[in-house]
């Protein structure tokens, strides 16, 4: 048994201190809670006796427990780092927590109830750790910051602003709406690309099947005729032979290209070049720009509405943006605001953001309601994004279908022209 020094508060807010004995810290915290007070800190005394070294045999329960502890340590060592939760999971988590707080639950009790709300992104252990940290006297935002692999800076800073303003429940609801809105935009973008992707995969599979399975059977017939084949047919036969004989080289080349592209994309110059290129692409570039402008305006508006200072809000928005070119423009904007300029001035100087956004932000600065102006900007570009996604899908689909039809028609024409020549040579004999 070890001694633990604890500090706790009564329901009235009075601070109490004491010493107790327990097997470990968790048991000590449980004892303090049973006293009817809220633990603030529970620390093991410096003079406490440390657990004695075990001399148990291999088959004893103590030895088995030690072995299990070693296995657990190895599993933690080789375990993969946890993935960040998705937007839908964050929206569900923050909304559920807001609902519990609205029902009148204390924060610690609400977090205890949240332990049963487990998903692939936010496990129940995260809520259990949040509850323990809050019980020990930390704020919810500080507790979330200790789990920044789960909760992004956007969530942490908005919760901190909600705690400072006394409107935590309202802030959590705004967070849920914010994540839901972005999840909907992502879903629309993915849905718009499903049909073109399926068409490309099916078309590519048909071409490979024809070139590697069907064409070799026709080649046997062509070889037996001993006639001069058309140039188109010779080209098909050469391509088929190359695919059949050097498929491994194509796989190696493809793998090397993927690795090289990823390395180039990971470099600063490569990422900036590719991000700038994507924004300038015809049709697709317009959709990407609308998505980036809407995301910038919506994120900054949400942060400012919840009381986050403008410089801190710009820093968080910069980290959230997925495009390096936009990130650099926001960084320069933050420097300009630090020097005393308005928000619209450095944004206009970047020559990256559209004039409509600049004008609306200027109006917001003149009326003293920049968050509302940014919200209007976000609504505008999100509506334009829906129209742009529809236009992009309507344009890409026929282009892909025509391209696949051209390839299939070329292969059929190459085979049929050879068949016609064979038939013609037989009829003239």
C-alpha cells in the first residue's frame, strides 16, 4: 500500500486536503470520490514504499502478470499510431456532448456517459481520459489538448473559447454543424467522382482482357493465313505482345512512378507546384478553388463567431487548409493583420482570393460583423460548388465514355480489318 496526498473540492467549492493509503493511483481517486468530494489532484507521497521486486516462479500468478505486462508493452511499442476521426465522427461526438450538457448533466457525468459512444475514430477510452483529466481539475480544452491525436486544434480552441465565454454547449453545437457541413461537401465531391471512376475501371479491365486474352486467339488465325496484315492490326499485335511479355516491367515502372510522385508530393516545392497546378486545371480547378474558398470562409467564420481571437483563428484556419498555396496566403494575411492592417487588405494583396470575397469582408469590417460576412461568403461558394460539381460530372462522364469508345473501336477495327483482308484473299483464290 502506498500513501497518496490529495486535493479536492466540496460541492460548495471549498478546497480540502488529506492523505490516504491505496494500492495505486486509480484506487486512490476512487476513494476520494467516495468521500463525496471532487478530486483536483492525487499524487503519490515521496516517502511511499515502492512495490517490492517479485521473486515468484515462472508459473506463479505474479510471473504470469509480469509476462502479460511485457506483452502489453510490446504491443504498445509496435502499435500503429491512431488515425484522426472523420468529420462525421467529430460532429456526432460534439453534438452528443452538447445534448448531455443541455439536459443538465455536469461535465464529468456527461463525459462518463460518453464512454459508451465509441467509434473507429473516437474510442470510449478517449472520453474516459477526458473525464479523469477534468475530475483532476483541468479544463475540457486542456484535456482535449492532451489527446491532440484525436481532437484537432479547431476543436480545442473553440472549446476553450466556449469555456471562457460560458457558452460551451452552444459552441459544441456550432462545431457539430460545422463538421456536418464539411462532411456533406466531401460526400458530394466523392459521389461526383464515383461514376467516372467506375467507368474508367471497367473500361480499363475490358481493354486488358481483350489485349491479353482475346487478341492472342486471333493472332493464331492470322499466323496461319500467311497474308500481309494491316498496319493497325500489326500495332495491336505489338502492343499485345509487349503487355504479355513485359507486364512485370510495367508494374515496376508504375510502382516507381507512384513512389517518385509521392516523394515529390511530400517535398515543399513539389507540393506547392502540384497544389498550384490543380487550382489552374480547366473545369476541375474551378471546383477545387470553390471548395478551398468556401472552406476558408466557413472555418474562419466559425472560429470568430465563437470568440477565438482573429490572429489565432487565422493560424488555426491556416493549419486546416489542405492547399499549400492557400496556407501561404493566409500566413501573409496573418502577418498583415499583426502589423495593424484590416483582414481584407492582405487578402486582396495576395491576388489569390476572388474580389467578391474581398468586397464582402470589407463590408463586414465596416459594419463590425466580419463573422457574418464570412458566413455569407461561405454560403455563396458552397452553393457555387454544388453547381460546379454537377457541371464537372456532366462534362467528365461523356469525355471518359468517348475516350473508352475510341480505344475499343480502335481494337475492333484492327481485328475486323484483318478479318476482311483474310476473307478477301480467300474469295480471290
